[in-house]
C-alpha cells in the first residue's frame, strides 16, 4: 500500500469516527475493470455493517493531500447516506439519486472547508 493510500485510509478513519459510523471498513486497492476511471468508490452491506472502499492506488498517488482528504470524506459520506439512498432506489433512478447525493456531499465539503472536485471529475471518477 502506497503512502498516499495509507493517507486515504487515515482520512477515512478520521471521518468515519467523526460521523460515528460503526461499520467495519475494508479497503481494496484495485477498482474493478469497468470502474477503471474511478479513483474510489464505497459499497455497504447494511445488514452486516460491513463496508468496502475500493481505491485506485495509481490515481490516488497523483493527488494532493487536500484532494485525498476530500475523496475520503466523500466515500465516508456515501456510506453515511447509503441506508436512505438504498430505500430511494425503490422510487427513483440511480443517476438522479447519485446526483442529489453529490449535491449534499459538496455542501458538506464546503461546510468543512474541504476542496470540491469539479463536476467532470466527479461524474467520471468519483461516483
Ligand atoms: Zn461520490
């Protein structure tokens, strides 16, 4: 695991603790082939309280510390929101839900003084 991947994990731990998430979080360093253009994404098994965060070491290594914290914060926010977005998936399409999630997450990033990833990066790399 690279130094920047470790930094990403540390930021995930910090924000997970701040939000009092009680999920066990596993990290896997290689995104699936169909998700190669993503830097990171999180999947939560609500029933088991187990989350997996996938990250691309190659992409993480290109980023600044501030960007890494922003991405870690975002993935933890996705985990925080998963129980409600899971329910919304019964009524709305997934793209619409993800768009709304990112609006909320970007407001939370601003309120915490974190950098905002551009919409292009967000839609291509940070879903
Ligand atoms: Zn996202």
